[in-house]
C-alpha cells in the first residue's frame, strides 16, 4: 500500500513534468516501465477484491455455521460427519485449484490475481473449518480433551497445510493457534504436575518445536513475517518455560538455568546465518535475526535494571517444585539449542577468518561482552553470593551503553529508527528509575522537563545533521 501510494504520486508528478516540458515523453515512459505505472489500477483492484472476498468469506462462514447450528440436533451422526468432511474438502480443493491458477495465460500475458486471492481466502476459510471440524468430531464421537489440545491439534493441521501450499497466511495462522494452545496448556501445567500427555510434551518443548519447524517454513514461503513471529514465539515460550526471573529469587534451583535463558536467545539470533543451510546461498533472514537480537537485549536490560527483580520472593513469586522429572524436560531444549548456538558461532568465526579484510569487529565484541555479562551476573547472584544492588547497577550501565550505542549508530549511518530507539530507551530508563525510587514531586518535574528539553534538542540536532549530510 505504501509503495503504491509512492508510485501513484510519482505518476501524477511525472505527468505534470511531461506536460510542463521538464522531462521528455521517452523519459516518462522509462519511468513508467521502471515503476510499473500500468499495474497501479490492477493492484488497487486486487486489494478491493481481497477485501470483498474476506468480508464475503466471513459472512459465508456465519451463514454456514448458523445453518448447521439450526439443524444440528435433527441430523444423525453419519449425516453430520459427511457434511463436515464434505464442507472441508470442498472448500480446500476449490481454494487449492484457484490458488494454483497460472499467473500467465496462453498468450504469455499476466493474469489478474483475483483468482489467486480467492483461492487464498478459501484456503484460510478451510483452515478455520478444520478447527470447527476437530471440535465437532470430538463432540460427536465422545473424545474428551482440553482446550489446549484442541488448539494444538488445530495448529498442527494448519502447519501441515502451510508446508504443503507454501502459504505465508497459513503459517502465521498456525503460529497464532499454537501459541493459544501453548498459553492455555501452560496454565494447565500447574494443576497436574505429574500427568503425561502429548499436549504437555508439546507445551514443554514449544521453543524447540517452534524453532525447528517454523524457520524452514519461513524459507519455504520466503516470509519474514513467519521468521519474525516464530522468533518472538520462541523467545517468549523459552522464558516462560524456564522462568528465569522466578529462579533469580531463589537459591535452591540450578543457577545456570537463568543464565542460559537470558543469554541463549540473543546468542542464537545474533549468530544466525542463512548460509548454514546447504541449499541457501544468500542471506535472507540474517539482518532480521540480528535486529531481533538487539530488541531482546534492550528489553532484557530494561527488565533486569529494576531492583525488585533481584529481591527475595516478596513480590508475589511462589516457590518452585523442582523435583518433578516432567519439569526437567525443558532443560533438554537448552542442551539442543546450546549446541546449535555453538555451531552458529563457530561458523560465524570461521567465515570471518576466511575474509581477506580482517580486523577487530567492535560490534561483535560488544555483543559478545553483553552475552557473557548477561550469563555471568545471574549465575554469580544465585551460586556465589546475592548481589542485588551491584546487579541493578551493572544492568543500568549496560542499558545506558546500549542506548548510546543505538544513538551513535543512528548518527553515523543516518538511521532515524535506530537513533530514536536509543533516545527513547534512554528516556525510559531515566523515567523508570525516577518512579522506582522514592523521589519528591519537584525532582520528578525537573526530570520530566530535562527529558523533554533533551529530546527536543537531540531531535533538532539530529535532523539538522541529516539535512546537512
């Protein structure tokens, strides 16, 4: 949409330039070929068709659901089974053949994408019908199960469809469904600590499952959305499975678990390299993975800069029950993921040593230092002696260095997002410390005023510097 707006404005301006004689007709035609002015109306029509199909699919689904609900009690079980299966296969098969419509016709001209959009809409509708089928089939055949199992089973079915069709929308839908199943299953873990089921196993290994299955899917679909959502889901599920913040407050837990939980995502994302895959010869997701690593560092430093995180359990934490063998299952993930991190870092170092132009990479030195400190401080706090004040001081320093590093990078390369990210992070740190500790209103008003003046001054200076460059 943003690119289309740019091209539409460019076409309007180019037409004015041609009419005013600023550019020639041939120059206008060259611009038209380069920015595909002829496809602007086709793109607008495709968007309109997609919206119409989406609204129509929702209304069609509501109509079918209402019809089925009105006659559900009157139908026999066999009729219900045939209707549900027929509805699913009719929707997905129609969607598949519409989606696979060739983009070029017999004359070699590009065909409108309306059929492909219709096919994609029907496939998404089929994925939604799959969930309804699973729930209703379980009800018809008296198969008991939890809400978590329903969403996990539904998400796995949609994941298979996404792999078969290489469709980004289905991959995103699968991640959402699996995360709903994960969160509902995570709540059920606390009620039965020793029961064993496939859904429990999947919830406890969700980080490993997400990383190993959705990263290849991202390559198959060539989708940054799938990669980014999978990385976020991986990080969140790893943190909640290992509970590193809760472990920091206790001495009777393995001290290295919190260290690994804090250091592993950043180390995994920063060292990620697409070239590790034998069939990949270009870096499609490495910049995105390294950006996610920086986001993780910023969030982690900010959370660990609060004093209450390092205190004893007086803030609503509950003691851990560490003796259950089921609770130790996530540690298997730590072992496998740690091996993957070591492999990636060895590959990164070997690749760097193979370059003809060598030297000290300051960014890698800083990132490595961050990872070592993030792993070392929690370990020392749990295994040797409790250092809440020193830990808070260190992570506030790290947060400040990280914010200044982002600002410096933004100034050096003229990157507004990086500069303002560092600026906002630094401001957030100052305001958070002001609210965390007991300060009077006069001091708070002074801090707010100084932050406002600092942001305005820095912003004006940065924009003037960019303009001068």
